[in-house]
């Protein structure tokens, strides 16, 4: 159980790093951005990324269900 929790934490940290780097390159975080603003940007971006992943997984599962449903 401890390994699963640590993997989940690693996954969430990886998403936060990805969002921070993406925001840096797109210009949403620059040298004039405060730490609080950067943290808010990373939080919002992480939530959006996780929501997008959930929606994509949900639609993939629904598509799979449609494809494997028996035709009557």
C-alpha cells in the first residue's frame, strides 16, 4: 500500500513540474511573477491537466464499451 501512495505522489509531482515548465515556456510565469502567482498557476494548471486526463480516460472507456457491446 505504501508503494502505491508513493507512486501517486511521484505522479502528482511530475504533473506539477510539467505544468510549471509549460507555463514558463508559454510566458504565463516569467521573472516578474511572484511565488504566489506561480503557485496559483501551477495549481490551476495541474487541476486542469488532471481533469483533461480524467475526461480522456472516461471517453476512451465509453468508446470501448460501445465497440464491445453486443449488437441486437
